[in-house]
C-alpha cells in the first residue's frame, strides 16, 4: 500500500496530535481520515453545485424576486 511522509513544524504536529487524540484516533488514522473526508467533501460540493445548476432556471421562474438584479433579463436596470 502506498504511503507518504509529511513534514510538520513542532507546533503543527502538536496540534495534529491533539486533534487525533480528541477523536480517539492514532495520528496515522486521523491523517488518513482527514484526506478521505476532504476528498468526499469536494465530491459533495461538486454534486451540489451541479444539482443547483440543473434547478436554477426552475427556481428563478418560481421565485423571480430572488434572482440577483444583474442576472435578471435586462440586467441591473430590471431591478
């Protein structure tokens, strides 16, 4: 299994160790989980943005007063 060495300052390492201990995890498990959690967070954000983009037109039609003025037909003058 691939692995990697990560450098920290003494203060950074102290903080990371404290965070791992607070979650009841080893330093290795904590850092692993942190990377995986960030990857999943980015996937979620990408999916949520795509979902919002698919529904934007429908939402704008249902709630025209919520459309930012610059994005309304006619631009800011339409506000």
